[in-house]
């Protein structure tokens, strides 16, 4: 497997996830958080597409937000398409250089377009057959925000491994182990 640097000199990362359309696993979230911990990068956990969630999914999102918040992560529910929750996102991005990351199809480009309409980032529908996103963003690009700060839009991530970590040190990057 190959690894590559996603970004450098960032203040924080925003991990955009969805509970459906497509479903993002908590294993992926946890691995991303551990990778960010290893490099001391704060993470905003953004739950997108809340307008599409069933009542059970909304309950699961609240539970996950409660869990991750108890570990010190900021969790924000939003709907980039509907514009719900964007003020909270804007306030967290203000004055920061933020890496926007997540699986294909979670709405990274839609969020970018909602925050910065002039960006005109290309979007696509999630595959109905496979319930996965398609790669519409093919390279990372930095956009400067009107309220100050910058957002780096990245291609969708298929997987996230525990790169460059010795087996004995992996546990050091999971906050819940030390609580």
C-alpha cells in the first residue's frame, strides 16, 4: 500500500461524514482521528446530510456526537444542501486553514459550494446501485474564505490506515483509552 501526504501547515481538519447516502463506518472515523492525533491536528467532526436521516439515524448521530464530544472532539450536524448548520461550521473555520476530508459522496464539494458559492466545485449523485460516491474532486485545492481562513478541498478517501505507526504506539492516538 502507498501512502501520501494530504496537506501540510494546516490548523485543523474537518472530517465530513454521513450515516447514510453513503454510510461511513466508525472504524474509518476512528482511524482518521488517530491519524490526526498522531500529528496533533485538531479535528471537527461534521455530520452531513441530516435532512436525509431517518429517525433512527438521527438518534444514532446524537449518540455518536455525544461519544465523540465526550472525547473532546467538536461535532456539528449539518445539511450542506439545505444550508442547515452552516453558521456553526463558518464560525469554526474562521481564521483557520482547514483540511476538508471524507469519503467520496459525503458532500465535501457541496459543502464547499454552500460556504463559498463562487467555488463552483463539481458535484455528483451517490450511486443508487452501490451506495457510494464517485470521485468528482481529483486533486486538492485551497479556497480562501470571506470570513478569513482557507479551506482545502480534497478528493474522497477510500480508506485510512495507521501509517508510519509502530504497533506499540497506536493506542496512544485513541483518546478514549486514556479516559
